[in-house]
C-alpha cells in the first residue's frame, strides 16, 4: 500500500509524535482505556503533577519552543527512536506549518517513582489555518506514557494516536476502519468511508503505510492520488518491514475539500 503526490506532502504522521509535547499522551476518542495494574486513578493525582502538565500544555500552546524544551531532559528517549534534538526538530517542522495549535491534556493514570512520576495521559490537539493550506483544521489525539524525573520528561512511549487534517469549504466526512494491532506479514484492511452522498462528484484518494523511525519523522514522503470508483478508499495492506509501530495514512479529495487521516498501528 504505497502512494505519492506532489500536492499532499506527507508530513501527516510527522505531526503525530511532534504533537505529543511532553505532557501529551492522548487516546483515540473511540477507545476505552484500561487502567494499568500499577496505576493510580486520575482523580488522585497530586497537584504538583497536574501543575506540571498544565505548564507544558500552556507553553506548547504559546509556541514557546525554548520554554518547552526546558521540560525535556538532555537524556530524553522517545519510543520512535528520537532523542531530544530530533524531537525538537520534528516539533519545529510542525509548528512552522501549524503556528496556532492548542493542547489540552488529561491524566489517565499515574504512579509515583523514586525521582518523579510515570504517567499515562490523553491530549487533544487543535489547530486552524496551516501556513500553506488556507481554511485548514487539524484535529489530533495521542495517548502516551511518560516518565518524569525532577520535573523533566526523561522518556516517552506512544501508545495510540490519530490525526485528521480538514481543508477547504467542504472536506469529506470519513469513517476510518483500521485495527490498532496486526500480526507480522498478515494482511489488514484500511478503509476511509465517505459518509455523505457524493452525487456526481469525482473523488480521489491515496494511502500509505510507513514503519515509524527517526528517519520517517524527519524526512517526509508524499501521497499519490488516484481516482476512486466507490464511496471511499478501500485498501488491503501488509506490514512487511518488520515488527514495530506503523503510520497508516489516507487522503480523500472531493470538489471543495480534502480530508487526510493518519493512525498508528502496532505490528507484533
């Protein structure tokens, strides 16, 4: 399942982990999140932790990259293979395209450690008006697990994520079918189903999967559009690049609008 298009630069997945600013970790809104056996419930979280996450959210919303990176340890380690400098570079790419993002984080569970906390969080990211795409909205959700020591983030693991970019006066309203996990070398279905009548509209679509790594964060690919005969994009994919986390992304284009969706899928 591959694609490339000169018009839709494939920065969508890059956005995803860049969206996860420290405190961030959000879950797909349709997913029920079970509390880990070790964890305390969100309503018992100490004010120190809540204030820390609020500070990271507000600093991120202000677009203060220097202030934000103060919350990251020099030894920061990311599950996608990013170090502190890589994370900053990926984030700067995102903020260059979407300079007005807002972040809202909710604690899902937490545990106190010897030097700080281990926390699972859920963050919603909203943005309007990309620099290169007028009349554009970004809606992101990411759920992750972070370890904080002495007020800084030392590690982060992304558990689930989805991002949607809507552009134009009439972007297609789509429903996504994609498993959260798949087995190595097994086939899976990825569908973007347009939920409103299309009439005589011609629709175009594209799909892509990528094994997530430092390289795919920092070196965007592109999507290639093709005409679609049915009311959406229907693909069968196969993870052939080994176990790990993949970005599975798709785009639907109709007269008056574009919808781009990216989700993370874990391959075991």
